[in-house]
C-alpha cells in the first residue's frame, strides 16, 4: 500500500492511511474475541478468532479446498472477462444513440431488480450443476451494472469536447475512439470493479446452493461435518480474495486514469 | 452581393437568425443579423449576456445551423465545420483532452488533413513555440496552469493553419495578469499568421484592445446594435494603448452601447469619460 502514488508521504499521512483501517479491523476482531470468550454466542455458531485462524492451515492442507478454490476463481475470472467483453461494447453502441439509451435504461433497470440468487434454481434446471450454470448466473448478475456504468460514462462525456472534435472535422468513429471512450473509461472501470465483488458473491452462492464444484461446495461439507471453525476460515479466505482483487483494480484505475481527481 | 471591386469577404453573415423551441415557447437567440468580415481582420464581438454572441460564433464554426439565412466562408456556404477554420473554446479544461499529452492533443487536431508524420511533428513544435510553450509537448494538460492550458488550446487551433480563427470568450477563466499576456499573444498571432480572427468577449476593454473592429450585439432578441472601427494602429501595448485618448473614447462608446439601458440610470458619470 505504501507504493500508492496518492497521499502525502509524511508519517502523519501514513498513519492516517493505514492506521484507521487497521484500527477498524482490530476493533471488529476484538469484539469477536470478546463475544466468543465471554460465551455470548455458542461456539457452534461462532468460534473465536484464534480457533478460526488455526483452522486456516488445516483447510489449505486438506488437499481438496485449494483445487476447488482454483475452480471458483477461474469461474469468477471467466464471468468477469466474458461480461466485460460483451457489455462494454454494447453499452458504447447503445449510449451513442440517445433514443436507444432511454429505451435500454428502462429494460435494464427491470432486469437488474431480479436478484440473481433467486434465479439459481432456474439456472440449475437449464444448465445443470457445472461451471456453465455458475458462469451464466454470474454474468446475469454483473451484466447490468457494467452496462449501466458504460451508459453513464458515455452520457458524462463533456459536450464541449465533442464539439472540439467536430470542429476539427473528426469523423464519428474518431470522436468515439478519442473523446467518448476515454471520457467513459473511468466509469466503466468502476463498474467492472464493483461487478467483480458481485460476481464472487454470486459464484460462491451457486456453490453453496447446489453446484457440483467450487470452494463453496467444500465449505458446505465442513458445515455438515460440524466444523464451523473451518467454514469461517474458508469465508475469511474468500473475503480476502475479494478484497485483494478490489484493491488491485482500484490501484490500476488510479494508475491508468491520472486525469481523474480521486477522492 | 459584391460590388465587384472588393474581394469576397472571409466571412459573410447574411440575414442569419437562430431560434430555439423551448418548453415555454419559441426563443429567438439571434435575429436577422448580417455582417461581412474581411480577410485578415481582427473583429471582436461584445454584448450583454443573452445577446447571442456565442450562438453567432457557433454558427460561424458550423457547429450550429442557422434557422434562417446563411453564413459563407470565402463565398462557400457553411453547412458543417469547414476546413481552414479553427475554434478556441471558452473553457480549456473542458475542451482539451486530458488523457493525451499536449503533443498528441495538437497532432490530432490536424488528423483530418492527413499530413505526413514529419510535417505534423514540425507543426506541433512550431505552434507550441508560437504560443511561448516550446518545452510543453510531453506534459498533460492538467499538469499546467490555466493560462498555459489556454495557450495549448490556441496552439491546437493554429495546427490546421487556419484562415479563420474563432475564439469564444477564451480568457474568461484566467486571472488578470495572465489575461493581459494572452491578449498580447493573440494580437501578435493574428498579425504573424495573417488569420482572420473573430473574438467573442464580455470584457469591453479587451474587445477594444485586441480588435480592428468591434461588433456590439444587443439582447432581447439578440441583434447587431453597432459596428465600430477601432483606429488604434497595429501595435498594441497594455500601458500605452490604454493611455491613448482614442482608446478611452472607444471603450466609453462601446460601454454605453453595451450598458445603455442601465448606464443612463445608474452610472451617468462614466458617460463623461
């Protein structure tokens, strides 16, 4: 994190940037330790932080979890890339025609309101229990946020810049490539970053609720074996994966879109 | 139109009106305006807000179509952005492309002319030097001050070696010191490049200082109220020119034309200048 270009390099700045998040996480862990140590929650429901920490090496070494985690991450990556490759060009095309944009927004908002987890049973009926079903549901869940952020990105293009392109007698395609696309990219990237989090949630959900492969399947078997400590360890690892990818994408955005003022 | 003796004007605005349909009815931004601008002239356009001065400029640029009438560039009717014409927009921060270096911002301005690479590179350097930024090619616009960015915008306009340069309140967003420097820059560039310049501003001193001729527009509806020749010679100086009694007389004349409805009531003193 200390390599991040933004933020002052002073000790004070570093404390502010790292100190507060660390303090936040530490207080959550402290409350967790207190709750389980004082017996406020049953150990079957919530084992203490130390027990969960101790379960991590066990989970990683059981010979089953790691390959299944690989399956989950692969499914996640395929869904994200597939959706991006389709939804972004569609968004750019639709966004450049105002009438099409208005028509699309209504439909997109309707589709978006259907929670993808509610579609898992239907997904299983159509695609079975394999990776196709997992990818299909993840794609359904994230196509809309990526499409919407692309549409908003296109709509946010500064009209004066389009006029500048027109006055330089740029043809339509050149205005799209050199003005509209770069204007929309920061918002598209934000959409993809948010979609990445959503996709992980959906993929793991399908694994918990019936899919035949993936990290979620392993966690279900530990749950049935009455090992909540291992289940929590798995949840923690998956959360860490999500957080790392989110941070990497956010860092990439900061590097690529240097002209966008960051908060 | 021509009486035979004079050449075809660089810009010929012939009976141009512009009306918009709004929710509250039809609004006339500019009504029945005709004006001829000769090649090489530096013409400034002033007027109160709502007089249609920017609308007129955007129609000259071919970015906006007149509701009635016609604007001709070198005798050819304008029906879209024409070659040989460049625009400097009001707000550099919204008209330059921050995702590109200054070099690329300039190079792409000439993209429609399909020039050889070396010629583009030569022009980039030439135009940046002309605006006093010979070493700025590799910067990004947001790494520069406002005044420097507007210089880049002017350099970008010079890339197509325009016969006509249209400037829409180009210095409204910079501080007074920078503004004086930029005024001197455009006066010099107008003479060096021999371009016809139409310069929209809301600043009366600036309108008189830079131009050979001031067009005063009136509002409600926008129309041409006066066409005033500026006889201050080709050399302008921020101190000497502004001490010239002729400058004072002209700015006072323009001031009264622009402010007339209020000037009579509120500030009669200024009329005696």
